[in-house]
C-alpha cells in the first residue's frame, strides 16, 4: 500500500490503449491526460521521454492529484519497444521517499519469477518544472505482469478447491521465503496484491510497504512508520500496534487464503465467541480439516503461536502430508483409541525387546547422516539424523549436524533450535556452542552471539580461534576498536590456519581503517587477501581504504571482487556490495563516451 494513500489498486493491465499518444509525467501540467506524439509536452515543456528512455502510454489507475503516486504503463525507447510499469512518487515527504527507496531496493535485490523484476538502472529521479520551483520525481520501472489479481479472479471464477490451494500456497510460501531470507518482510499481503500470470505462476506485487528486518534497523523505525500499511481484514493486530514481525506476513497470507477458499472477505466473517479466531470453516466445505487447521495456524492471534517461518511451512506442505494429518486426526479420535489400547497390550513384549537395539541403531543412522551431509544430500541427511534421534533423543551430535544442514539451506530458525538442543544436552560440545553463536550473530542477536563466542574462547578446542575472530568483528560493530585490535593480534600470534588467520587480519585491518590508520589497514587487508583470495569482505574494505587514500583507480579491481563475491551471510558485506555496484556503475557511466 502507498505510504500516503489509504488503498491501492493492483497493477492489472487493461486490454486496450490509444496508439500514437503519450502522457506527460508533470503532475502540474494542465494536460496530463493524452498528449499528441512528440518529444516535448506542448503545454508545459516537460520531455515526454522520461529519463530519455521511457514513454508513458497509459495510466493504470485513476490519476488523482492528491495521491502520492501515479502508475503508468510505459514503452521503452529500445528497438523492441518493451512494455513495463512505472511507479512515480510525487510526494517530497522524506518518509514517503524512504518507503519508495526501500521498495526499489527490495525489488532490485530479489530475483524470483514470483516477484516483479527491476533492473539496477530502473530506479532514478527526474526534475520537472513545478508551480514555484523545480520538483524532483522519484521513478521506479518494473516488469509488467500480464494477468489479473486474485481478488478479481475469485470474483469471476469462484472459490478454489484444495488442490489449487496447495499449489498456490506453496508458490507464495516460496516467494515469502526468498523475501524473508533477504531480511525483508512485505507487510501488505492480500488478494489484490497477488497477480496470476496466464501460465499459472503467482506474483506478489506492491512492495511499497516493505521494510528490512535487521535488528539495527527495526530498533530505529518509528511506530508511525510501521503502522503505515494497514488492510482491513488482512493486517494482524501486532502490525496495527506498530510491532510488525515476519510472522505478520504469515497472518496476512492465512487471511488471504480464507478469502480464496470461501470467496468472502475476512472482515465480513464473524469470530468464535470469546476468541480472536475467525469462524470460517463452514464456508469452505470443499477443504479438509487438516488444511483448515494449517490456515488457522498461519493466522493465529499471537505471532508466537504461528509457524516459525515460511520455509518451515513450505517444507511440510503437500497433498500427501495433508492426507497424513487428516489420518492422524482420525487415529487420535476416541473410538480409534479404544481399539488401539488392545493392540498396545499385545505389543508390549515386542517393543521392549526392540528397545535393546536402540544404541546400535542410533550410531548406524548418525554415520549415514554424516556421509549424506558430506556429499551434499541435505534432505537425506536430515532424515538420517532424525532417525538417529528417534533411537536416542539425547544425541547432541545429531542435533548439531542437523543444525548445520538447516543453516546451509538458509532455514535459520530450525538451525538455531537444533544448536540450542545440542548445547543444552552437551554444554562442553564447543563446536555446537560456536555454531549457536554464529546463528545468533547471523540473525542479529549480538548479545547472545558474544556470550557463546566467549564461552568457546575459554576452551582449548581448535574452534576457539574462529570464535575469537568473530568476537573481534562484533567489537568492531560496537566501535570497540582497541579491544578488537587486541583480540585479533592475540589470535594471529597463535598462528592458526590460513583461513582463520585471514579472517583475523581482515578484522584488524577493518579496525585500523575505522581508527584512520589507512597504512596499517592496507597492510593487514592485503595480508588477508594473500592468505585467502576468496575473502569478499577484505576486498570490500581494501577498496574503501584505497579510496580514503585518493587511489580510486586502484580501488576499482577490489570493488569488482567485492561485488561478485559471496556475502558471507553478513549484513555489512551486503551493504558494501551495494556500494560496489554503485561505484562500478558510476565508473561505467564515466567511461562511456
């Protein structure tokens, strides 16, 4: 939803246009409607080719001079005359511009067929003559999605069946996983913000309300900004209260499926007496009890009652799994339990004998899991570790290895849960403690990250050197630069392997850079790169040091390594890579004749 408008229409494309005409982008023009072909608007003198690249051929919603944005279908000046969609921000309010820039950043960063594509060069500003002075308009050009939104689709075709619901829910969960994994959340999911392409692929649109979920950023967001995006019937209470979290997207997704499954807007449904749960089951007789329960879990009143992540829901969602859940509900019924009790009495002796073999079975399946992990068969590895745990629920090493698999897959919630279980079962498992510190570090819980890094450093285990390097990095982020230099210097003296030593030199070089000692910073960063050519962060930092020494030309090759390297799952590296892309784009523009 736009930051200054109460509602927003979807970007569905009408089926007609008037050839040979253009629109004027100037909101103050007396004739912003259809203008005769040409290079310049005859009424106000504004160029009709926006940024020299795009011509506005049709307004995609009613043009309102009081609205903060206009949305147009545009035609590229390229020979293929590609059609796209341009969103124009007319509002000069800093908060509106901040929302608009976040939308542009999210769409440029995210790459998925279920998210509108935006090229790096397609967010720009243009200056146009205003009433009293020159006005700056912010423009965002994105992929044109052919199709219709799900609100319109349901009005035309009626409620969906369970098979379609599972397919659509998996698509949207996959999109949400991508968004959340990139540290964003959408905050305005509803049927009118979901498009359906002609081949059936769903696309989530309207990223005007997106925000970053990093701890540092969320702590600085004013309450009025967080509550700017409200859609009646779809927005959860915590978002209304200014406390939106990633699970807020799951609530809106659940409410969206209530509409898709019933054809009734959630605001038009009642609640169960004495609760905040929507009374909708009887309106969707075509849906099984298990699937209804899943939708109820997504839109539970409290965020903590909802699934931990979109990825965890996606992993367990299939027609087969829904069938098994329905079967479980049947098996837990009172009638079935009576029959089962008789069978259990007969099987007690057999089960007792079977339990004697548990230690051997645990060791067998753990070894199978280790082999599967080594060759990259992650789902198979998880299956083996879960099997091993079924024979010994106190097996800390299986929890630790399972956490490693989840971390590789990007499922940080489940990874943290596994590492926490491993550490609780075996407090002296220093590898699990280090891994848990790393998960806290990656998710922004820096206090707990320090706690576990310090715990590991107190040990004599080889992983202590890695923990020392990571703790030094956190000290740098806290501006405790002298402490970081002391830690890294101590670690370097221990002479660990090249990979760890490279990390230590990188962190010490970073600290010296922030202390305005570019010579020592350059020496340490070059040593880090010599020890490990693939350290993206060292390339990014050395590029900045060289720029500080007025060596912009020398910095370019390091910016190139920075841009193309691995982000190492660190937020600061992602920021530096954004800087690298900007530097290299500016250089390309400078080099063009």
